[in-house]
C-alpha cells in the first residue's frame, strides 16, 4: 500500500513538472528508431549463436591448456 502511495506521488510530481510528456516523447522516438533497425533473421541468429558458443568453448579449452602448461612448468621448477 505504501508503494502505491509513493508511486502516485511520483507520478503527480512528474505530471506537474512535464516529465510525463518528456517520457512519452522519448518512448515514441525510441519506437521510431527501433523500426529503423535491421533485425537478424532466425537462421542468422541461430548461426551467430552457434558461432559464439563454439568460440567460447574453444577459448575455454585454450585457457585451460595454457593454465595447465604453466602449472606443469612451475611444478617442474619447484
């Protein structure tokens, strides 16, 4: 209940200061800009996702291998 009162007060203050009009204008401009975006197709999205997953796995194995190699070198020196 307290949160509703606080939200109402914030909305009233924003309305009196013209903040709601600015917010509405911002949302409208954002929608216009989003319509200009070139969104990828489902196939492009799937192939990009697979590429990212393979890259992450490869970098993970590479990091593991280098870490293991350094650990072996340090252990041999001690």
